[in-house]
């Protein structure tokens, strides 16, 4: 890995992968928390407890757009790195970066 672009590609691939996973986890948390709050309401739980769980839900909801923005920026950066490093297309780092960029393309465009 003598070329510094390979290291940059590897790092950026990890960033994109982490942000995509983070966004997915927050989306799953919103679904799970919403169901939990509905169950609490159906079971007649204390309003204070429901309010606190709703605050947790809102915090998770607020994180999704932030993750989306960060993922979009990271995706743009990895695409730029791929364009600049096209002659390295036979390396594992380039292949991994390209694969991750392709996987997250639909998430970024959502």
C-alpha cells in the first residue's frame, strides 16, 4: 500500500460503511421505540414514562437527517477519490471502495 490514495480509499470506505450502518440503526430504533410507546399507551402506563420515551424517540428521529447529511458528504468524497484513483482499479482497496459506494448510492439519493 505504497500509494497514499489507497489509504485514503480504505479510510473513506470505512467512514461510508459506518455512517450507512449508523443511519440504519437509528431508523430501526425509531420503529422499535414507536412500537414500545404504543404498547405503553395501550397498557395504560404512566404519562411521565410515556413522555420520557417519546423524548427518546424524538432524539432518534433527529439523528436520521444528520446521518443522512454526513453519509451524503462521505459518499461524495469517496466518489471523488474513486475518480481521482481510477488507475488503481485493480487493487482491493479500490474495489472495496467502489462496492461500498455502489451499495450506499440508493441511501444517499433517498
